[in-house]
C-alpha cells in the first residue's frame, strides 16, 4: 500500500497487543513459532487434520442436514468436495453462506474450526452453508485454489433449487487465506458475468503477495502469521512470480486495479497483525470505487485472535457485529 502522506511509510514500533491476547499469545508461542518454514508444512497439515470437525459436529443440534459431495471442478481438473449444510426446518428457500477456509494457502480443509463458526452464523439466521475443499499449494499453485472455489460456487448456485437455497441470496465468506480467496472469487464472479453475490465477508484476509506494507514490517517475528510465514504462503501459491509485476488479481486481490461493481463487503482485521494495512486499503479502494464496505480494525488483535483466543473480551466483541451485518445484508438481497 503506497501513501502520499509525508512519512506514512516510516515504520515505528509495533502496536501493542491487547493484554488478554498477549497472555494467550504467550501460551500459543510455546507450541507455535511466529514464522513458519517450508519444512514445517507436513506438521502444520497434520495439526489441522487433528482439529477437523466431524459431520455430526456440524449438524447444530439437528438444525442442519449435513453431507459431502464431490462436484465438477475446473475444466480438466479433479472434482471439488463440498460440505453442504441444509436447514431442516426451512419453510422456503433461504440464503446460503459459501465459506472458504483459511490456512495460508498451504493447510486446512473444509471442516476446520472456522467452518464450525460459520455454521453457527448460518444456523442463527436460518441460512444454508456450503464449505469448499480447495486444492492446496505448493502442490497445486495458482490458479488451482481460486478456480476450485469458483467451480464450487458455480455448482452451488446452479443447484440451488435442489438444495433448497435462494440463488439470489448467496454470501461468500472466508478467513485469512480463505478471505483472500473469497475476495478473488468475488472478482472472478464479477468479471465472468456471475454468479451474482449478495455480499462478501472477508475476515483478516490475505490479499497482497507483495508482503511489504508497514504492518507486515512492523509485525515481523511477532504475533501469528508474520511476514516470514506470509512469504512462505505466497511463494507456495505463486513461486518466483511472488511480488513481481505480473501477478493476477485473481491470485492476490490487492493487485486489482478496479474494485467497482463488487458486492457489499464486511472486512475485519487486528491492529497488530501483518494483514492490517492491506485490509484497510482494500476497504478504502472499495469506497473509492463507489462500493459499500464495513470495516473493523480491532485494537491489539493479532492474526486470527478470535479463533485462537475466543473467550477473551476483544474476541467476543469482534464476533458480535458479524451476524447483524449478515442479517441486514440479506434483508435487502434477492
């Protein structure tokens, strides 16, 4: 992010962590370094598999019918697995939350911890939820992950009647790498002529492969997913192209020159994390293009703080606006 304000790119000390989160981070640091390296990817993936939710965990006390389906992937590519949660008591087709998991492009799957949280939002609002299991880098570099997400979205909207969903009330959502992929999928949907989206929810999104913002430099070696980890994730996705002039906006949405014509966006990020400045810049550019965005910057929050330390006061505060935003959005959609 480039600024014309004198001195804006001078890097001061990192913003302080929220005191409760600092204590939680000290405990996390005993088993998780600030920077990940390529040799850690197998261990990271094994750890994410251990936290994988069972289908029964996603039924929300019987409110959802839950299944997995393999659906057609991008042309010439393998099928994509979708987790599909359908409201049991729906009297009429309702909206659907199309969710994309995080994991720095290198780990995680469609049944991670954040998927469970998204299912709680959907259950509270009477929505369906679909979570996509996209291919991971570095084995599957760009464009595989975003094309998988787009293929799953196309199938979901195309089969909305069968699933009991309203195709005019689809919100795409994602966390971290999933937030970046959600933004990229929204750009693809705009530029390929559909499907139309009611909104996009981008939570601490991974948007910019250049990895050189003030916040990225401030938080190097600190928090969760620092500048070194971010370099690992983007290099896995883009290889030697990372940071260069030819990176597609469908890989790194911050590269998009035009953010007009996008659905309303909800963005949130911590003040003490790598992705702070690119998230703020993305929201600012949506506004500049005449779009609608709601932006929250949580003071003292490290990356993914509400997932890693959900019982802290700041985490509870950060979670509060999400369902109301979805409710307001969907009340006027369709």
